[in-house]
C-alpha cells in the first residue's frame, strides 16, 4: 500500500511513503520525483554500452538495462530515417539528469541525441532505496550540483 500525503514536497509533487507495507517495516520517505529512468539511444550499441558502463562506475546511475537491437524510425532534415540502434534505460535520480545529458551530448555521435527521462512513481521500496543510495554521492562517485 502506498500512502500519498496531500502536503507534497512544496513543488507540486506528492510524497510517497515507503512505509506501512505488509512487512511493517519503516521505509524512508521518498518523493515521487526523486528517481527516474533516463532513456538514451545511439547508432552503435557497443559505444552505448561503454558510455553507460562509465556512468555506473562514476555513480551517476545505479543500473542500466540495454536493449539491442531496436528499430528506430524518425524524421531528420525533412527525410524519414529508419535504422537499427542501441537503447539504454538508466535508473538514477532526477537531480543527476542534467549532468548526464550534458555528458552524453558532449560524447554522442548524433548532432541531437535521443535522451529523455521518465519518472519512477512507485516500485519495490528496497530497489528504489538502492537506486537512491547508489547515486547519492556518499560513495564518492556521484556529483550532485
């Protein structure tokens, strides 16, 4: 059971309390907007694998799931382009998205890389806490600005 307080976090986002589950364990409080899945596509799946491996090692994301190959269809410069790409889903904190986006844009082979974030609104509280803990900077890796 998830409880949503009406007070929110002061930014229009309700709090999700990760407590009062069936186990009776007290979970930490986590805002719905704190965690996200960041999706990145790239023309070379091996390049994307290398990039995301470094992002995990640096603590900018807790985990990455790779989907290869994916078939992408999009309009670019007035033409419809169809190609095989790699796709990666990173689990991280929303405060790290800007830093990851800037890093990816600097290294990505595309002029306009496909990078988009999706909020994580609920899930296994142990897993969500693990994402937060792995990316909170206490390991000396993740840098929150």
